[in-house]
C-alpha cells in the first residue's frame, strides 16, 4: 500500500471543523404526589452536558503525533519541519521543544513521513522517524531518536535496518516500512508499522523484534494499560467502517480480541477518565487510490461501548491525526496545524 497520507496516520490538511450537538433540554422537576412522604422524594438526575469544543492552537505547520509529557504538557510532532512543539494544555501557549530532526521530503506522496510520533521514558523524549531512508529518496535513519537537547539527538534503534533484514509476510513496496505510532512499554517501546502490518518491540539499547504480525489491517495508534495492549486499525482500502477496529492483545500471545468496530479509518485509541476507551476516526474513505486521506470534515471522536459498538462523541473533524486525554478533556491534533480541546467527554 502506498505510504503517503494513510500511513501517516491519517493526517492531513487544513482546518479542523468540529461539530457538536447540544445536549437535551433539562426537564422541570415533577412535584411528588400529595400522598408521598417528603422523606421519599428523589432529586432528578442531572442532565449530562454535551461536550464542548475549543480551538486551542492554530497556525503550526503540519502536525501529526502527540503525547502527554513532563509537567502534564502536550507535545506534538511537526514532520515537515523536523520539529517537536510543547503546548500548554490550558492556555495553548506554544514553545519549541526540539528542532533539527529529519524532515520529510515535501510533496503529497511523502505525507506521513518524518518525525511522526514521540514517547517519554523517565522524562526523556524519544522520537519516531519514518520514511526518510534511501528507499524513499532520503538519506537519514528510519528509527527511534533519543532527544538529548534542543537540537541534538541520538539514534537508539535503527528500525529501517531491521525491516530490511526481516521483511513482512504481507505485500509491501517500502522495504524500511512505514511506522506510525510509538508507545512506551516496560522500559522500552512498541511501534506500529502501518505498511508492514505489524507491531515491533524495541529496547532502549536498540534491540528490535516483531511482537505480533497481522494480515492487511493497517495498524495505527496504540494504548497500553497494565498487561493489555490496545491498538487501532485503519483497515485496508476502501476503509469500510466494519474494518475500522479497536483490538486488544497481550505481549506474549498471538491471540487478538476485537474490542469494538464500526468507524472508518481509525487512527488512534486512548484511555479516557474512568478507564473508558475512545478512538479517533479520520473519516469516510475518499475512494481515491491507496494512501488517499479521508473525505474532509468526516472524522469523529468515538466512544468504545461494552457491546462492541462505537458511539460518536464529536463528529465533523477535518482529517485529524492523533488523540490525547488529560482528565476528562480530549485533545485532537490535525496535520493542518491545529489542536482542539473537547471538554466534558
């Protein structure tokens, strides 16, 4: 599959238009019957408020991955410029965290390459860089970069070399793979490869192995809770809703359980408050060739239900890229350079 827009994790483009429906109007409390003792009177349950949206950041260039880092700040990657930004989740104040990472080659074919995601371990940032090797006209290392300073880093894992030496069983045409997301895990990392259809396990000293491999399901975002790994699947072209799934598995098992399905082109999964799972849908497939982004303004934040379905929390998202939670507030990042707060999720 072509690794441009899709294997970015979806990403792309312009303004994020968030749709939000108003909650039901509160009902007037009904007075108790005259024969009902006052001690048995029950107060009406409060009416849940609909989530509200707020544009937190705009004007940044091509954002993609995100994580919550030291001090509770939001950190986002900018692949086109090779930068990582630190964002105050309350005020939206933006400061440059690091620059000089391998930037992606300009052009629509290379969307989704460059520094696509990051994770923190013990306060140190590790950036995931993909699509910058010689097989895609680049001359940088495809791998995990440890951030040593504002403009200095060290390659700690060469994922491109591992992929070249250990090709997947599924069809591919980018030998170094097209990695999508990184998540800290037991002192090391998990990395999804949306092109090679597998999850890699990586140690901080550079040892790489295949944790689990799949058919053509296009693995994207990750979340880890205890011994369980949750993963989003974009699904193959044409990205039908039934192929947009959240699945779960354990690190020493090949058994994969479907948690929920029903939203097209899922690109992330995160645990919200109260141990509730949420996923991020880029939206309806455009019907274009492999690697084409979803149709504009068709993305959605969805809630995972116990019966295996997905319920829309906020729709009308314009090609979002990644999702984070801080308490009961969701933060949605777009490749168009915006960050939105969805409060009261």
